[in-house]
C-alpha cells in the first residue's frame, strides 16, 4: 500500500500517463501522451508539471502519481 508524500493537486486528464522521475537529485512529475491503437508514436513528448524537494531512494521505494494527483511512494518488493 502506498503513502502520500507530497500533495500536488494535479488534475489528471484522460489519455495522459503521469509519472515521477529523478531530475538533478529531486523528484519531478511529468506527463506524456499515451499511444492508442497499437501504432508507434513518431516522437513522444513529455511535459514537466512539477519539481519537488524530495530526494528519491530508489533502493527502497517506487514513486508514482496517485489517483488524487498527489505524489506517493510504496515499498519495493522484498524490502
């Protein structure tokens, strides 16, 4: 089960993939247009939505944007 670590209040839109990624030692939240219909996208573009002050610990946790549009983390399997 995940735990919220920062409230971002991002409004999620249908057809977009939301994710957290390391950017210069801090977590940043991005979104990318999802591909539909099985075809290959020519050049997927990502949009940076927010840079947080959280330093990620990928050895212990996975980070994601939850259903409320907030940043959350869950323990990695076997931890």
